[in-house]
């Protein structure tokens, strides 16, 4: 009787081709190589029925372990055999930038074991011809997320920063050259403008939010195209037909799997959805990134060596990172941290904003909500766990009428333009500067220290009548009681607000002076959505 060929596990047929450096499927490998010099096992027909049954029971487990080992070697680029080539190949793909951030005294306090990653999407058109308009542009911070990973990796917050937000941009250094800052400018100009590099955006985010950033990751148009293609496409949803000639997106109502140019068009589109503003586009980007996270974590991707190789290759080629993430090992550690978080506990949100009173095409921070959100992230408070009565999957109306952020219920105050002097009446040195730092983190860019005040038991905030609304906004941000506000009847409209810190400031730390535990909850109308929400559709 003719022997039945022994079954070969598919994982044993993936081999590294030294000529091309790529893994390929070798279907000629029909007989497994003996282990440790042992003789080959006899074919199934030559063994007893009971032994064959035992082998059949073991086979699924062996296959799972082998596939897991193959996938692990491929993705993490560590191990033995051909993995050395993979390690060097992926390492060679990575582009790293050394950023200059100034002294520790100029930065927010470290996040401890929590991790904050600045994710930048640049709209650079360099080398792309005229296909995307603005040919040859060096690019700006077109899309920005702050990814916060909790210290125990149980949850994550992804905060979108609108490109049209008006913020102070600090002076920064790029390649040994000092680039002047700006008291008030669009956030997206923190990258690319006047030669600013990602380190300038990094400093801008820290200054505007008070959140300590640990690393940055930057992607461009080509990265969106290559990453979406590497995973075999990303599912998105449109609540209506979309035809946007500016982004080149034509999409019928319903669900679609997009990759390449169509994926890029989806995350760039804004004129054909909502009211056409930047806040309209942010929910689309959050939907796309959520879906990509689900796709990468799916079995369809994790069990395919080809998809994993393509994804690792595309990711390392697509990313520009800081020097702290300049190797496969370091990127692997970051990816491992992210993978620990269940998608149910990854919350996307957007910085609370209002229309800029000076320019309806620009945005300003909505206080005290923005400061409250920043403090929660800095204090490692989870939006998933926050209990404030707001639905975690409800997106209120944005200032431009689109889903994303709540329309203003009160007169807009641009915190960045509010002049306030802080005097120390606590009797403890250094308190005025600490208060100024916290105020600036909450968006009050023009806060400054002044001469010490006589000893005071309680804190007060003086203001001229013309600045009553600004005083109220600052008091909300600080959590000051209404009795602490004092109108100066002789004050001129151009006078600065005057904050005098009393001894109560040493024990009370509300609002912008929030303690390490952070605020009790998120703002009631904060836009947010969980990464596992598959019901989102572009409107």
C-alpha cells in the first residue's frame, strides 16, 4: 500500500528569500525536517489508530503555537534565523528627528508611568506634484492627536487639537537655529512655518495644555495611503452621499472599505460634510483611526504573515519619530503598550473650543472646559471612567453646527488675550510663578507675575468693568468663588486683571490649579466617542 504523505504545517512553508529579503511561501517543502537529528516520523498509515487520534488532537495546538511564533518574529523583528535581516530592514526604514525642548523648569511635570504621545499628520506636498493642491508645500500640523496611555495601560484618551485653534507658539530651536515665537497664531503653523520642526509643535502643545509630552510620531499623506493598504483597507461609513471635489472623495451613502487614495480623501474631506469646517473633519478622522485600530487588532490581520510584514514595513517607512523612538525595539515597546488597551476603553475627544470673536474662521479655547480636560489628562484620569452624566458616545453640536463640540451658550472669551497680573500674598515664595504657569497651561497666555502683595488670607481677583466677562472666565478656570471677584470702579478698559493670591491658595487647588488627582469629572458636554463604536457615520 502506498504511504500517505505526512501533513506539513503551513507555518513551516514561510521562508526568507535571501535574494529579495522578503518572506515567501515555499510549497515544495513537503516533508518536515527531523528535529535534533531524530529519524523522520513514519507516515500516518504506518502508525496505530490511537496514535493518529492523539496526533490529530495535538495538531491544532501545535499549529497555533507555530503561527504565533512566526507572526511574532515577523512583526517584532526579533528572534533567530532570517529575523536578523527583518530587524535591520525595519530599523533602516525609520526616520528620527532630535528635538530641542529647553530646560526641565520650562516644561510641565513628568507623567510618571503614564505616556503621552504627540501624533502629527502633516499636509506636506513635497514630491507629490499637483495632485493634492498647494504644490511643493512643506506642510503644517494639519491633523494633531495627543494620545494618552494610562499608567496601568487599562485605558487611553486620544485628544484631537483643531488646526484652526489660536494659541501662543513659543520660541523654539531647530537644527541649532532659534525660531521666534508668536503671541497668537494658528496652531497648525507650529509645524513647517518659518522652518519649525515637530519639536516646535511639541513645545506649543505643552505650553497650551500643561500636558507633558513624551514622544512624537509624524505621518504624511503617503503614510495614510500605505498603512490603509497594508491592512487590506479600513471600513468607514457615510450617512449621505459625499462628493467633494477638493479632497477628490466621491462616496455613496453606506459602509465602504477604503484604502490608498480613497482613504486619504476620506480623512481630508470637509467641504461636503457638516458645515465644511475643520471641526467637521475631526469626527471623520476619529472614525477612520478607530476603525484602523480595530482592523489591526483583528484576527484577520494578526494571523496573516503577509499583512503583518506589509504593515510593519509600511509603518516603519511612513513614520518620522523623535530620537527616543528611533529603533524597532522602542517602537515595538510602544506598540505593545497601545495593544494592551481594549478598544472599549480608548476614548476619542476634541479640545473644547469656541468661535474666535476676532475671526469666525478661527477658534479659541472654551474655558473652563478646556482646562478641565487638560487637567484630567495630565492627572491620568480616564474619560472612560468619568461619571458626569454625559453619554460617552454622544457628540454635541460644534461651533460651526457640525458634530463634535458644543455651541457656545455664553459670550466667547479668548483666554489667550486676557491680560492678568498675579501677585503673591501667601507669604510663601514662588507661588505667583506657579499660578502663572498653571494659568498659561489653561490658555491664559498673557498671565504674568507682578510684585509681591501684602499678606492676605484669601485670594481676590480685581477687574475693570469693561473686563467683567474675562474676569468671570478666569474665575471659572481657577474655581474662585463669586465673592473673590472685585470690580474696580476707577479701572480703565485697558487695565489688566489683578489676581492676588491669599494663604487659601496654598491649600485649595481648584480649576487651573488642580491637584494631582485631577478634576472630579469631564465637562458635561464634552465630545467623545469610544474606539469600539461601529455606528459612527460621516454626516
